[in-house]
C-alpha cells in the first residue's frame, strides 16, 4: 500500500491488529490507529500495513 493512499478514518489491517486511522505522520511514515475492538491506540510503520482490503481482528490471524 502506498503512503498517499492512506487517509484519516480509513479502516486498515496491520501485523499489530486492525483499526481506524486517526493520525498520519508523513515525516516518519508512521500511521496511528484506534483499535476496532477496544478503542486502544497503537502505531504502525507503513510497511506493517496489510494490503488486504478487509480489516480483520487479531483473532482472525489463525485462519
């Protein structure tokens, strides 16, 4: 996924879990999420975002 394709409010999956994009830091290419399940915040690097268009929960990684 290209960095320019990401926008605030978008739902994405990552290696750390799924969430809604709340902030994007262009200088470090870090994307900040709010977790879909429990509203906790977490951050991921652009390289950790999964290109699958469906957002999954952490529990779904075992399928």
